[in-house]
């Protein structure tokens, strides 16, 4: 293990944001195989979880708002839906951050799935309040499952930057 390196916001915020945007656009492509379309996971959940685990920051919530507004615009949803849903996940993980320290990889995956479930439930409720109609529970479940399977990317992001600034551990 090397000494603590300063966190460059472009590396730990900007690069993941760019990957989230590119992955979202790629998975929205109208590609069909055997009559099935690619899943549409919420790629922004990866940094929402990882940034809260890595360190508290004033920049991360603003980056999540930007990602949420991108998702709202790209998917044609109500403005603020995904920004608020991502902030719910970020805040819950940030509140539980001390309990997450030192947890095993499978346990972190459980926490990540819980944060995904909380965010998706918030999005589900916000959508119901906005449209006065209930979204498809099956579609929400499949989106949750596809998003929960993205944990290895969140773990990789955490591993990459967890030793960056020991002052905030």
C-alpha cells in the first residue's frame, strides 16, 4: 500500500460520470436479440454508492444531480426524478458509511442492493405521485435486478480510490 494520494475531482468524479453517460446511451440503443432488448440499469447507482463509501464530499451530490438530470432528459422522465432518487441512495449510504468500513465484498453487495432498492422505491413513489398512475412492478424489478448486478463496478471504483485521502476515514 502506498501513501495517501490527493483526490483529483476529474478522476474520481468526472471519469465515472462520463462512463455512466456512455453506458446509458449504449444500453439504450435499439438492439434486439431473440426479440429481447438490452436491460436499462441505472448505471448512476454505481457512483452514487461508491462516492458515499469513498469519502464525504460536497461535489458528489452535485455530480449525482447532474447525472440524474441527464437520465431524466435522456429517458424523457419528469425533471428531478432520478436526481432525487440518486440522492436518496447517496444519503442512505453516507449515513451507514461507518458500518460499511471493513465489510466483506458479499456484504457490500447486499448494502449496494439495499441502496438500489431504496432508490428504486423512491423513484417508484415519486413517479406515482407525479403521474397518479402506478408504474409496472415487473419492469421496476427487472431494472432493479440489472442495476444490482452492477456492483462489481462499484467495488472496483471503491478499491481504486479508498486509500486516496485517509483524513476522511
